[in-house]
C-alpha cells in the first residue's frame, strides 16, 4: 500500500519529523503567550522578545511548566531572565 511505502521512506520520515517539531515548537510558543498574557500581562513584552530568537522546544516546554506552576510575578520574571541569560 502506498501509505506504508511512504512511511518507510527515509525522506518522508525526515520531512514528517521536521514538521512535527515545528508544530510542537509553535504550540509551546502559543502556550507561553497565552499563559503570560493571562497570568502575567506585565511580562508579555519580555516573553515576545525572548521568542524572537529560535528557541529549543525543551526550553519552551520548561518555561511553560514553570510559568504554570508559579504564582508570583517576580518568580516568573526571574525565570524568564534566567532563560535569556542561559540562551544568549
């Protein structure tokens, strides 16, 4: 079947994996914007500046989790600052 042949093709697998990673990265970026926009709107410009650069999906995921768990805007700001320093 054509579907099985495509799935076994190395070029198809690489293209699919790249698309999957791009989708996951974009999902994490949208999640960050939604979380910060809702919970810490005063940090929105800082998050947008952070996301202008290409970001590792695991870093974005870590930030999403951190920002979901924290209640304090100062802790959230510190988490963002730490990420900017680490990734620069």
